[in-house]
C-alpha cells in the first residue's frame, strides 16, 4: 500500500510539472563565515596596498620579474596614513555598506546614489560622470547609461562591487540583484558586468575551495553575447592552452582585447581602464595563482594597467576563499595595527567592516531562505544565472582623436565627420586662492542648440568629460561651443576631440 501511494504521488507531481529539485544547502559555522568575510575585506586592503606603487605606471606592458615590488612590516599602516586616497577600492564600497546599515537591505538605488554623489571623496571616470549626472537630476539607472556617461565601460563599479558578494555568501544571483541596483549608478554594459562578475566570484568563494570553479561558475552570471563574457571566456581558454605560462596568455589578451574603444582617455592610447581588460588581469591572477596567495597577487599586479585595483579584487576573492586565518603571515604583517584606522572619508575601520559584513551577510542569508541557528549558518546556495543583456556604444568606432590644446575664451567651432563625439578638457581656477566658478556653456550641433552645460571648477563637482553626443546621423557635422560667463580668475581648457563613426578605419598592410 505504501509503495502504491508513493507511485501515485510521483505520478501526480509529474502531471503538474517536473519533479521539484531540493535546494542545495551549505552549512558554515559562524566562526568560519566571519573568517571568510574578514579575509575578503582584508584581502582587498592587502592587494591594493601591494599594487599601489605600480598603478597605471605600466600601460600596455607587463611588470617584468626582475623589478621588485615593496612589501614590509608596517607598510599597510603607513600607506593608509600617508596615501589614504589609494583605498578608493574600499571607501567606495563602504558608502554602500553604510547605506544598507542605516536604511536596511531594501534601501533604494536613490539612497545609494545620493550618498555617493554627496560624499567628500574625489572621483574619476564613470564614477565622476555618474556623480555629476545625479547632482544635475539624472538618477540611476540613467546616470550610468552610455548615452549619458561616456565612461560607462570603465572599471569603476568593478572595483566597488566586493561588498555585494561579501554580503551574499553562496548566493551569486542575490549579489547580482544588489549590483543591478547600485552598479547602474555609474556604469552600463561591460562596465556593469565587471561588478556583477566580481560580486559573483566573491559569493562563490564562500562555498568552494576551487579557484577554477569560482572563475568559470561566476562567469555564468554574464550573458554570453556580451564582449565582457567573451573576453573572460578567452582568458579561461588560454589558461587551459598555456597552463604554465601566464605571460603567453597575457600576450594573447593584449593582441585581442587591449583596444579601448569607448573611454576617451584610453582611445588610441596605451592607457586602458576598460572593465573587461582589467577583469581579465584579475582572472589571470586567480587562475595562474591557483590558490597561492603570493603568486595570485604578483600576477594580477604584474599584468599592469590598473594594478592596484586588480590585485585588490583578486586578493579579496582569494582571501574569502581561504579565510583570514589562512592568508599567509607575510601578507598580514602589520595588518592588525591598521585594522582600527578609519578609512579616509568614513568613520569605519576594517574591524568595523568585519562586524558590519557579518551582520549584513546573516541578514541576507535569512532573507533568501537560509537559517541561523546557534553557531550554525545554513546557506541556500544559488546556481548562477545571467543578468539581462545590455550593450553600450554599439556601432560606434573611434576614428579620430584631434588635439585642440587651447583655452575657450568665448566660442569655438569644430567640424567633424561621423556619428558622435566626446569633447575633453577641464575647467580650472587660475590659482588656488581664486574662488571656484561654475562656467555655463551652450552646445550647438549643426546650428541647433543641443544643451546648456555647467562646467564647475570644483574638483568634487566637475564634469569629467566636457561634452558628448552619440547616435548622430552619419555625415559631416559642426560643433560650436559658446561660453556664456567667462571670468578672469578661471579658465576652460579644451584638450582634444574624439570622433566616432559607424565603422572602424580599415588599415591596409
């Protein structure tokens, strides 16, 4: 009779759909969970400190083995005190951590956006454009959209997404939901995917001790159609092809993925702040490091470009996998004496973040079906699924980067042929004693007024790229900029014009 009832039950389940699968759970002690959270945050600090002296000093080239990179007892504390701005990887994360602490897990994107836009720290690239947009009423997700942000593919959210994975242990899709809310404040497309991917790898590092699994499984959160996915998939393939030669893989990356086609500063330049390329260097460190902390940091750093942020990401992910207690003692030299120092622009130290990280992780575990009973934390592990496909700068190819190098005293007219442009430059006070000034300029395209733009001289509120427009009709265009309120104590300096067309320039050999 019991057998008959079981058969009937199974038939009934089949009739109404597939037999449901039991969710996979992972049980960690609170001590182990805390150790991994601490390892993630500490690992970022260690990696950022180690790579700091090399940041963007090696563009389009690797840092050769014979060149030493300093590391000594007391170095972390010294750097945190003497060069606090280096740790934008950390204090940017902490802005969002603080909002979650004050407003709860359901804090809206607007709360995060306003906190970051009004923070005291300096910003660059996608972050600064996002800040400018928010201060002028363009809120997320439009603040990060490529039509409003020429830096949308840059690394910014990629270096700030650690918190999303660290508060979502074993739950990469939950980390992606957090990234969807916050990553679009400043990025879109491949720039956004960089943060999604980092968050997923942090999340998976709580439940796996296999670096290859973390790298490949985390990539499942990215749509296969995205260039970001294709770039990282290539890195994984080249690692399999050249398992003992990271430099050969680096050369393959350089040949195929080193062209920055959207970030104005990186176009036709060795400088590259693109999220995809720098994420490739993070993955290089993880795969070729194969769980060895020293080798991971060395390779992620020696790949070059944003070589403090990349080892910070790799060091944080591996630190999560290993746990704080298993990070080699050499890399924790002097760390304890720095853990009570507040990061600049915050009232939080590493010790504070360890505690908040644990608090928020437990909240997220329970929110998404897990349990916290006594000393045991039961996590309902998630199978990674891809976020929505979004692609910026489609059909836009840089064809010219024209030097201007002149002050805008009244107005300037520029002719170009293509479908878009970015005008680069800066608004500056003449001397440090002069008051800040908000320049106002009218932008005309083909004789029609396109917009009135504010160009503040203040560092915090400046417009990182002066003007841009995409998706113009293909053909000849005229750009005219008219300065409405020049002053003697400040100036607008125009540096160059980037022109985009609907197909790349064909080079014949």
